[in-house]
């Protein structure tokens, strides 16, 4: 697998240096430990939003740092959650006196590292709340699993909570809103091919000529099952139905529909899937009022797609529409 | 037997070498049922640990174990970073200010370490995690049958994970598809006990 | 090669339907012939900007339709320029009485089809000017070739000219500005792998394990030469030097640096290349004052990168900074 | 010989079939030195042309040739759409209101078509384009040696493009790397003349 890198061990560091050069007006990048903060951090009197996770999902999370979204992002090694001291330092750097919300995707590593960071911060007198995102319906939510993974809803939660924090909401309010976004969102994805970790040079899995991973995770973890490739409309419906049934979404629900490319998927294909997904949603009686299409939460060079559906209430809609100014999402400013 | 600072130091250096030697194997095990980074994670962490040990030269077993734990926590990330980190931190607490550990002391330390892992990760034996290798090994240590026997139990525990369905960590997403693969964390834990037996 | 499509012949049509559903507030999509216009077209009293080309380069050009950029985009079949009647209809639909500027990438097909469209429009009394973009230094500009290809500078020209047109510039002024952007910009790209045309299912070329195409075109046309893969910093320098020498860019020139992913290239790699490119530019004495990083002009699922350097003057900088509101580029609004 | 409306119709239907039969081959030739779509482009265009011919049933050779040209222009795109489109449009102009063409008339039509292609695309023989097949074929038509000889010349012209460096179109980017490949447009042009000889 060919990649544009210099040395495997330098991938994350150099990419962050590139980001710092590319977005001097929006973000600052801290080295050792790695974290990204908005250029005007800390914002006094505002709840600070901090997220993080393994690298390799760009633009998530570093591309979502900026006005109206995250105050800081902590990138770990590729597909490896960040460490507690990294999260602690980033949180301290953006704390504006109103507490810190950690938005954590539900993976054992992320949960444990954020939990340890929160303990460190609390012992320093910083008020911390954490919301665990777990929107992936591909995984059975049972006592016998680590629980559902956090996937696409994380992007939506970061935007919506960022809007609320910018508008002056309290830590409790932002945390409650984040939980409510998580509770109102469901996602599922599929991969047409593996991704290749630049730090190990290994493909995450091998698929047959005509095989896809259905219910894929965003770290190249194997999915629910392997199935043959089918037309985009069929596959989209196969992703949409479990999403719709799970919440369940009901007729006349107002929703945000998010079709996400996993990295190597051309926009043409994303638009074809978006078309099919909105058609399924509409047939199901939903009112699609907000949309997002693009590669926002990726798995390096994985070909594939994920779909997230979020039931909107007025607050969510208002904060989704609020201005945002980050490397990857920007409007109103 | 007595376990000196030097012994503990050798144990950790051995672990670093083992994790590097088995880096690709641990990654491959993790790729099969997880995200393929367990070997890279431990190699990165233990490289840092050995650097720190050489720079800081801790003066007591407790200081050494604490340094290992803190360094793992701050350099590994992932699930295994906090878990192995906690293992060493909790062991350090029990080591107190002793200058060397005896068999019972070592057993108590590692038992506390295991308890820390279980408190944090909530895994029980049978969940297909590192606990499946650590738990039987720590149990026999208490019976003072020697470190080689403990290492043997860890290897058996590792092998016992092969037919299991996972209930914790990334492998738990797989359901029945996890069957047939050894757990990467149980494999690294057995390497850790191999080093304890022959550092 | 696996792709998320339904039927090969339906790819462009369905992708456009998806775009129409995804961006109802920004664009309108016309079927038969295919074209995309901004939702509030025609804007009376404004010069209309129209571009187009083969599909497969998304978000270019359809993703650049909207306030402050294009008035209309004409997508052809995959990698095939649009037809004259398509361009004519699109131009007529957005003509606001102040004339139409065609921004045309220099490929024989695009040039001929836009030329025929211009003749049709002129005979209908519409004033039309065309600017041919040809910024690709990979191609020798000689009497014995079709001339240099239009690549990355097109994105920059569409943004800058869109800003000028929005501000009320005349057709002559916008055309002159477009020519000046073209004259001040140089680009070059490389591919790590081929792309697969969903209409034919064929990969565009085959590369060895460790081989790259240097000087690649955006249609999977073979490049200047095949060379072995090298570290990202080396490859970036190999792209930058011919770009720098060609204009030539001189010490203290103020520039916009645009690093563009060709489709399947993860952002991590794009950031690594951006870092190296800005370092080369700075070493060369240039002042990088504006930046763009992302997959804006793609070749379907091709892995690779292109770099564009534009020497900025005050007018260009001002219109680059001006508000833009399109599916793919958005700021200030 | 006289060339009726029916003859011209059969010519175009044959061309459609040939382009479809050689779709993959023309795409592959174009992939080697261009962007791999020449076969798809012509198949799409001539499918539309045949649909239109069947729907509109043009009444004169000029009307037929014009319809072919207009339809190619509005449905092919790329370089070959305007070029082949112009070929037929210019031929139509010369056909005037004749109800059938004689040998000299056909030759004049196709000569005008070729001139249109060259006016638009500025290619000379030797530039490795469709002109290399069209030009020798049209030349011999003027000498009234029969359509098979013209087709033969087109095939020779196509083969003559193999060792050439291209000076027009996408293949011109390649320099010496274009050597060794037949030009896709010259190949489709020779198919067009094959159909003229045996429609
Ligand atoms: N809750 C848990 N309790 C104990 N061990 C766990 C738990 N979750 C995961 N593990 C162990 O961690 C290992 C994976 O570690 P690693 O690959 O480094 O982290 P990650 O899964 O974050 O990539 C698993 O093989 C398993 O042994
Ligand atoms: N300037 C030109 N004059 C004559 N023929 C040309 C010219 N440019 C390209 N061609 C012909 O067009 C063919 C390519 O057509 P096609 O693949 O359909 O278009 P595109 O190159 O736009 O993809 C070439 O093989 C060549 O024969
Ligand atoms: Mg991991
Ligand atoms: Mg892992
Ligand atoms: Mg083409
Ligand atoms: Mg072509």
C-alpha cells in the first residue's frame, strides 16, 4: 500500500504540523503532548468542549476545533485513543472557568483514558462532565459487549453542543443536550475495502472481489457480517432499516440526515447513497430538514459509507444552524 | 526468593524486548478481532518506560512500579494503556517502601494490580481479555509454586481465550466471529509473565 | 473494483439527484440536459460565471455553484466534457443581462464544446467570454501539444472571479481577472494509484507495487513519467520545484498555496504534504498568505495529490477572502 | 454508384453496431494514451443517433447527415463529439437538396466533413488523430477507386498512427510514451469507413 508519508512514527506529528500551517487563523497545535485548540482559547465564561480519539478519522476531531464547535481536540496515535495527560492538558488549556465537557466515543480505550483525565482534572478543581456517544446500531447493546460504538452522531453532537456552548449554555445544559443528541441519533456503516494504518503498513482486513463488510467500525474492526456487493440503493436501504427501527424513528419526525464517506469514497458515490437514503427516509414518513454529506469521520483510506439519522428538536435545529468556523465545517462566518 | 530492584528492572526490560519481538504478531492478533494496534501500543509504551527507567533510576520497587504505570498511562493510550498502567500503579501502592519484595510480597503486588485492572475494566475471567491470562497466573503466585508455574498458567489462560466469545473491548463487537482467535491482551499478559519467570 | 452505484449509465444522473436533495437551499439541478444553477439564479445585473467539464472531479464544478462563485456548472459524462447545448442552456438559464464568462479547462473536448456553445449563445445575442485555464506544468506547452491542462488553478479562479462578479465587476473585468489568475498560477500532481471509471468499470492504468505516476492528469491520463515511491517530503519538493521555476515565483511574492487530494488520499497525508509544501515555499522566500487543503478537484477514487501555487495581488486576495456559499466552499456567510 | 437515403441509414446503423462491438477495444486504446472513454462516447452518441433516425425519418441525405451531426454534438461531448459532429454537419451542407448522392457527391460531402474537422481541431496528418485515418480515405474517394479501397486506406492510416508521437488531443501530453499505440479516433474513423464499404 502506497502512502504519502515520511516515517511511520512521524505521521501524526507531521500531519498536525501541516494543520497548524494550514489554519493559522483558526487553530493552534500543541506538541508533546499533541492537542489542538481554537486560536482564541481559552474563552472565558464559556463551557469548554473537548473531544478526541485515535488519529486516522480526519477531519474528526481536529478539523472541528473552532468557534461554534470544539475548544480542543486530542489526537492519539492512529486508531489509538489519546492518553489521560494529553486530555488533561488540553482541557486545562481551554478551560474558561465554566467547566469542561468531554465528548467521548464509546470505545473501551477512549472511555478509560477520558475517565482518568477527568479524575486528574477534578482533583485540580476543574468541573468536568463526560458524555459517551454510542450510536452505532451495528453492535448489539448488551451486557455482554462493550456497548455500541460512537460513530457519526459524534460529529453532530460536537456541532450542536458547540453552538449551545457558544450561546452561553451552562455545563449541565450542554451535557444534557449532548446526551439528548446521542439518544436521538442512530448510525450504521459498511466498507467496500480495508484501510491501511500508516504506522504499521498493514491493511485492516482482506475482502473478496465482491464482498463487503456490513456494519463496519471506524477502526477497521470487522463488521456485523460479510455480504456480497449489491446496488447502492439496496445497500442504503439495508443500512437505513436497522437505523429507523432502532430508535425507532416515527412518521413525521423531523430529522437530520448525515451521509458520511469513510475516506476513499468519491463524492459521486456519496451523492448516490444520499439520494437513496433521503428517499428511504421520506418513504418512511420522516421530514428531512437538515443534511450533511461528505467525508467527515473517516477511517484513513477506507472505501465505504456510514449513515446517521438524528431526530431533531427545536434546540438541536437552532444550534445546528448556528455559525461555525472550523477547518472542516464552516458556515455563517 | 527475593525480588530486588534489579530483578524488577530486568523484568521490564525483558517485557520491552518481548513486545518488540512480538509486535507484528500482537498487531495481527488484534487485527483479527480488534483494530490491529496492540503490538504497536505496547512497543511504544515500553520503549518509553525503559527510557524513563534509565533516566530516572527509581530507588525502590514501589517507585519503579509507579514509574512504569505512569509512563504506560501517558504513552500507550487505547484500552491497554490505562489497564496495564493501573496494574503497575496498584502494584506500586502495595509495595510500600520495601527495598525488595519476597514471594508473598510480589504476589500481593500483582494481585492488587489485577484487582485494579478489573475495577477499571470490569472484566471477569471468561470475557476474553488480558484478565484471562493474568487471573490464573496471579492465583498460583499466591500458592508460592514459583514463577515458571505462574507463566505456565498465563499461557494456558491465553490459549483458553481462543474459543471464547468476547464480552469486553473491541472484540466484543464481533460476537461469534471472535471465536478461534487468541485475545491480544491475554497474549501480551502471558509474555509479561514469561519475562517474570525468566527476566 | 467495488463501487456504490446502481447502474453504470445512471451514475451522473443519480449523483446529481442526490446533490439536489442534499443542497436544496443552495442549488437547483436541471435534468436533460444536466446542469446545476444557484438557487437564486439568474442574478440580474451580475456577470454570470459558468464552468463545466467531465464528471468524476467532484466537488468541482457543481460543488462550487452558489453565491460568490459559479452561477452554473455543466457536468458531462464521467471524464467527458459537456455538450454545447448543455452549456448553452445552462448559460442562458443564469444569464443576468451582463454577459456570461465561461471558465474552461484546457482539454480539446472542453475547449471545442464550450466554443460551440459560445457561438450558439452569441447568435442568441448573449455576450460570452471564455477563459481557458492551463496551469499544469507537467505538460510541455508547445506547438506540438494540445497545450497545458487546466487543473487546480480552476478552483481558485472560480472563487476569485465569483467574488468579483458578486461585487459588480463587468464581463471584461471578470474575464481579465480570470486570465490573470491563470497566468499567475502553476500546478503539478502525482498519483499513487489509478482511478476506476464507474461507467466502464476499468482502472485507468496499472502501477507496480512501488511505482507512482508523476505529473498525472486529472482523468487518469498517464503522467510525465513513472518513478519509485519516495518520502512525502521528497515528492512534495519534486512537485514544488517545477512549479516555482515555471512562473517563475520570486522571493517575497505573496502566494496562495493549495494542496489538493485527488480523491482517495486521506487528510492525514494531505496535511503532511501541505507541511512540506509550505516549508519549500517559505525556504524559497515566498510569503504564503492564503491556504487551501482538501479534496476539491478529484479524479474519482484516485490516490494522489496536486499542488497549486498562485501569486496573489491585492484584488485576488480581496476576492478570495470575499464571502462564498456553495456546497464545497463556504465562508463569510 | 448511387447512395440512397437507405444506404446512408444503413451506414450509420452499421457504425453504431461497430462502435458497440468495439466499445471495450476503443476504451482500452484511449486508456493507453488518453482517458479511456472513446468507445463509451461513440457508443452513447450513435445509440442516440439511431434512436433519432428511427423517430425522425429524415427525408434527404442532407437532413440525415445533419441529424447525425447535431445528435453527436449534443450527446457525445469530449473531443470526438464536436469533431465527428462537425464532420456530418459539413457533409450535410454540401449534400444540398439531392435525394441521392453519386460517387463524386459522396466524395465532396466527406471531403467537406474532413475539412470541418481540421478547421475545428487544427490537426494535420501526422498528428496522431482521426485525421490520419480520414484524410487518406477521403483522398482516394476523390479518385473514385471504390469504397473498399477508401476503407483500406483508413485502416492503413489507423495503423500508421501506431509509431507516431501525438500533437493534438490528450495523447499529446504523453510525448514519446504515446509511441506504440494506435490512436483511438483513427481507429473509430477506420470503423466508420469499414461500414461505408459494407454497410
Ligand atoms: N474492559 C477490559 N478489561 C480488561 N481488558 C480489556 C478490556 N478491554 C480491552 N481489554 C484488553 O485490551 C486489549 C486490546 O488492547 P489495545 O489493542 O492496545 O487497545 P484498543 O482496543 O484500544 O486498540 C484486548 O485484547 C483485551 O485484552
Ligand atoms: N484536435 C484534434 N483534431 C482531430 N482529432 C482529434 C483532436 N483532438 C483529439 N482528437 C481525436 O479524438 C480522439 C479522442 O476522442 P475522445 O476520447 O472521445 O475524447 P476525449 O479526448 O475528450 O476523451 C483522439 O483519439 C483523436 O483521434
Ligand atoms: Mg486501538
Ligand atoms: Mg487495539
Ligand atoms: Mg474524455
Ligand atoms: Mg477520451
